[in-house]
C-alpha cells in the first residue's frame, strides 16, 4: 500500500507538472505533440471581453468658475486664472494683506483663522509691512477613520486614487472636511504643502502648531537663518515639537531666491509623506505686499513687485512621488504606536518603489484641471521648480526651450545661463526657469498645446499605467475652451477621467479604437478548453505509464526474491 501511495503521488506530480508547463508555454507542448499527430484545423480567436462602462465622467468639475476672472479685493488686484479649479481670490487677498488687515466679510469667505497671517509695522517706510507672523498646522489626508471605512479627509490625486499623506497648511478654522456629508478635505487642506513667500529683510516669525499625532519640526532648507532653535534638526539644533505643542522660528532672510521647507523628523518618512514645500524669499522692493501662501501651488495670482517687473506671470511647480507601501500605512491603523513602528522601523525606504508621480499634488489627468501653464506669444513666464521626489527628474518642455536663471536660490551668471528643453533637477533642488514664447524656432516653435513632463518614463505613469503621473501642458490661450481646459486635436481624453482606466479595466487605446481591435480578450474559447483537457489526459497517461513501470518493477523484484529463496 505504501508503494502505491508513492505511485499516486508520482502520478499527481507528473500530471500537475504537465499542466503547469502547458499554462506557462502551451506552444512548447503543441510543437512536440503535433510532430506526431499532425497540425489541427483553424482555431477561432477567443471572444472579446464585454466593454467596461465608464459611466458619466466630468473633465472639469467647475466648482467656482467665477473665481477665474481678475478680482480687486481690499485694494489688491488679483490676476485672472486660467485653471479649471482656480484659487479662492478672497484667500489670495487675505494672504497678501494679512488676515489681521482684511475686513471680516472677506475673511469669512475663507476658512482661514484670523491669526493665520499677521502683517504689521512698516519699519523701513517703504510702503509694506516688515513684521510677519505665519502660522502653519500639520494635517492628514486620506487617513483611517475610527467611524467608518472611508478615508478622511478625502483628497484625490487622480480618478479614484487616494493615497495617505501629510501636509503643512495655513492655520484654519472649522471642519477639516467640506461638511458633515461631504468628507473630502476643505480647500486649504491639500497636497502639496502650500508654498510660502516672504520678503528679504522682513522679521519673519514662523509658528509650527503641531495639530498632528507625531512629533515634527520645520527645516528652512536654503533659507538664511540662525542655528539655535531654528534649523529644525532634532539631533542638533532643537527638540522635536510634540503633538499639541508649538515651536517658534524667527528669521530675517537676507538673500532672495527659491528655497525649500520640510520636516526634519524621520526625514525618509515625513518628507515623503508630504511635509515639504516651496519657500520663496522675494527681493526687497517698495510697496511689496507678497502673497504669503499659494495654496495648491500653480499660478501666483499676486506676484511680487520684482517678478512683475520682469515677467508677465509666475508659476510654482512642485514635483512629488508616492510609495504606497509607506503612504498607505496610515490607512491601516488609528494607533500612533502601531504607525510609529510600521513607518519608522518596519518600512525600509531602500526597498521602496514610487507608484504615483505628482505635479502640484495631482497626477494626470487632474493636472489638466489645475497645473496648465497658459501663455500668450512673446511673453516671459517665471517658473519656480522644486523636486520633492527621491529621484532626479528630467523636466522636458515640448515646443519650447526655457532658460535656467537660478539654481537653489542663486542667480546664474548671465554669461553662463543655459537654454535647453530638458532640465535635470536633483532631489530637494530648485531651479528658476524663464519660459519665453517668442516664435523664433529656439525659445518657442509656435502656438499650440504642448506637453510638459518628467522624461524619466516611470514618472508619466500612475502605478504603471500611462498616460498618468506628472504630465501637464503649456497651452496658448487661444486654445483654451470655456471651462479653462485645452481644446485638443488628438484622441478623446475622457476615459482617463474614469477610475476604471487606472484600475486597468479599460484598454489603453479604447478612445481611438472604434472597431475594437484592441479590446480585452474574454474567457477561453471552446478549443482552448479542449486543449486543456487534452493536456490533462496526456498528463494522466504519463502518470499511468509510471504506475505500470512501478508495477512491473515490483513484480520483477518480488520474483527475483522468491527465486533466490528457492535456490537457497
């Protein structure tokens, strides 16, 4: 019986091995089998899978289309915005004037705390305040809720995609969500952490109010500041700011340029979770009321005096990447002790792989709603670029060659300025670009809708599916339609606005494939089932052959033993 058990095992192993070989490479078996049996007749291709219904998709949700126009609020002339989802002009006015200097009806049209940005004392008599107090909080996006399965407050970076994140945000009031029914984050709580602007020579007090469950600091990367209690490094200059505490950073920056701020606690975790943002020091000019926060980055609707002198407009461009094996840990628990262990000790960044790539907190196609660079011919546009990813980005502008005017807040010598169409930016590095739209075959090839993206090809995907990632566009205004989206001449982009596309349920070319040439293949055809059955039978026959050989061996062995006994 024992021997036959072994034989049964052998039969099973052989049968399964043949089936596995067939599933791995059926043509290998076919080639051998058909050598002896001859080729079969024509086999029909398997049927196409039923098409996935993408439902109703919205390309531009147009929440506040009236905010796109130019505004004058409290004497502040706010530039028009060409974004589908424009900034709240009342927030812009409060950031420029200070929440202490705008009238209450303006402040009530925002969710800002009345002490979010305090501006006082024109000490040098040049027409603008010189004592600036800025308060930031730490907020979580798409975290686990103790009350339900939905991640709150919600923030989509692309259709159906809601990774966990943390951000620095202006101090706000009211609910973190839109309301009790809509659990999406309010407009102040979003990726990326809001760019901060100050003027060189101002007395700046930056207050971190730690509203989070982990300790944090702020490191003013590249910004002129003293060492003690200001560098943000818990191992050297100061202690961490624990939950419920606050820390005051006092600076008086002397050098203007594009800088960076980020948390310096467990940097490999906290920076990648989103605690990083642009920090711009503007040149000291008369009557220079700067826009302290630029929520969501993108177009600066109230540029500084120095920028307006040289450029028609200004954009903040913050590139980030997300590793879901880190970011989505906050969706697994509400216990800070468990999260601290998972994030600080069990997560290994050296084994990490980035899955999502973002420009200003969104991935394509949502970049088309917020991060278009809209231009006119013969116009200079200033672009401040921050690489917040852990890898080098190779930013490429189709149809244009921009000029690099500064690296890490330091102006490039005019004789050494570089004009090119791919700009390599290292992690944490900043570059300033002058995008000049003169149609001369060098700076611009003419009007149109031109892509702008990282040319490290992983970065133009969303979890491996393209198009996605940090793809955006340089759009000449004549190509904008009424909802501030580009009028395109290529394929229909509406499937990309469906969550089904990034779930992998839509063929890549579905919008252009009217005849279904590239539809997904459905279930196996009848002929394929016959092939599988044939392989199973073949495997069983081989197994039976092993069984017969085993029986024959046993018979011969027993006969030999009996003959030896008789002989003795």
